[in-house]
C-alpha cells in the first residue's frame, strides 16, 4: 500500500502542466527569412547575385520600360506547435489458498491517468520589394511584416 502511494506520488510529479508545455514550444523568432536579415544584409548597391545568395529566389520579377527590374519576395508562414505529456499508474493485488486450508480472497486495485498539453499557432507574413537600377544593383528596397 505504501509502495503504491509512492509510485503514484512520483508519477504525478513527473507530469507537466499545460503552461510548462507551452514554455517548451520552439521560439517563432528563429526562422529563415526575417526582417532582421533584410535590415542587416540587404544594402544599396548590392548585385542581384548577392541578393539571391542572402534571400533566395524572388516570387515575382518585373521589368519596367527602362529595363530596371523589381523583385518581390512574398512569404506567408503558418506555424503549428503541440506538446503533450501523458502519465498514469495502475495496480492490483489478490490472494488465494491451497486445498485443505482456508481460502483467502482479497482484491486491492486502482488506477490513475493524467494528460496535459499545449498548442500554439502563429501566422507570419513578410513582403520585400527590391528595385534594381539598369546595372542590376540594388537601388531601393522596402519591406512589410505582420504576425498574428
């Protein structure tokens, strides 16, 4: 009986609450294409090859009547995270006898289970517009980011 109590106590202390699960979810700050990368890496005068090395291929490329290109990077990301913890304890005991002696019957049983979890969903958008001059160098760039 005492052993069952200690097993149950240890099992319950190992379960995490939903708040603890939420703290274990990955951070949404560490992603491939961010405003920080644009601010840090994209500079006026960069070549198109350097921009591709930093940001990858654009989603949209247009050329105006004077031959200047505009590149648009339009990224939408939906992130789902889920953390779950399941725990439980079960037990039982019984008794018996041998022929010719008194038969002793008894039963002790019980079980407990617990489930906890946390879920997170985030949607992010990032639009980057880079305008190049006739020589294929960055003339201007702008960006817009949202997170909800």
